[in-house]
C-alpha cells in the first residue's frame, strides 16, 4: 500500500503502513533526565562519562528520509504544542530527539505529509508521557495547528512503531541536566540562576530546529546555551568558553579521584 494514499489519513487503516499487530503497552518508568537534574559534581561527572558511549548516536544524519523544510515544519509544530500546553522544554527536546532518531534510521522509508504529522504527534505524546505529570488526550494533542487529525488508536500504533524502532530507549542525557550546575558556576550566589536557566532553555529549544543538533554532545549544547545566556547579562559578560573548560576539567579530576 502506498505511503501517500489519501484514504489513510484519518482512519485506523493508516496503521497498515506500519507492520505489526496492535499490542497493549504502557510507559511505567520515568525519565532520569531532570527530575530534578543532578547538580552534584560527582553526578555531573558521571553524565559526562556516559556521553562517551558510542551508542549515544545511532542514526545517520545524511539520510534522505526527509528534507530540511519538512523537518523544520514538524519541529515548529512540536514547539507550538509545547508552548500551548505549557510543557517543559525537556518534553519538546525529547520529542524532536525521538523524531530525528526515527527519521534518520537506516530502516525508515522516505516520509512526507500526513505521515510526518502522525510521527510528530506520536513522538510528542511519548515525550509527554515520559516527562509531564498531566498528559493531554491524543485528540487534544492535535488541536493546535495540526493539518490532519488522527484517531487515537492510529497514533497509538505509530507510538508502538516508534518504540520498536528505537528499541524502547527513550531515556537520554539532555543539555538540561547540566544547566543548574553551570548557572551556579557562573553565579555562585544563586541570584541570577533562574534567569540564566530560563534563557538557556530558550536557546536550547531554538537549536533543535537545526537538523544536525543531536550530533553534538548535550554538555556542549548546554555550555553554549549558558554562555550565551551569561553574555546577555552585562554582569557576566566576561565569562568565556575557557571558564567552562576549566569547570569540566575540574569534574574529570573529581571523577578520577572518586574512581581511585
């Protein structure tokens, strides 16, 4: 059956595009990304070590499964819904992470139009289930700017397809894990901590519009964002990348001392 068949848009039969029978599933575990984020130096050092895992990035950014404008449209929709429902920045970040990992998988056929909309909804729904205390219904999730409306069971089947392709690996280290640690390094008094974190959140969300954002380590994204936030404040305009390097070098020393 063709992927662009208009008869599949808003009915259950759209699920026939994706192989496999319907199965009941639930996400009973919670993310370890930021609940709350680990601020201690030992915890941050552990995250930096985990970032070195070669399996952290397992998808091909040169894949032709989607063009840049189509991806941008999907990301813009995810961010619009994130703002509409007041979701955490992390929820949008995870949704785009799942979206990219799915799209840039070697096993994914080229997708466009309604199929991308369905994928966007499924990825945002999964991210919300991971991070939000209150998750809108699958129909409510589609009220803000969706070009197509899908039945809940169709979205659920797409969710299951995403979970299978991602091997149920929904947890991931994110830039948000590092922000409070970095903000307190910039301002040990804590006076400007929330401002720096809020501004860095905005910057990180703006970066996920870029196709290759997940090629960079979360710590690098976080550092860049917090430095930009600091430079927005005259009081901290002297903070440079060299300062950040010294903070992380100190963490590596802490890690080695603990391991020994």
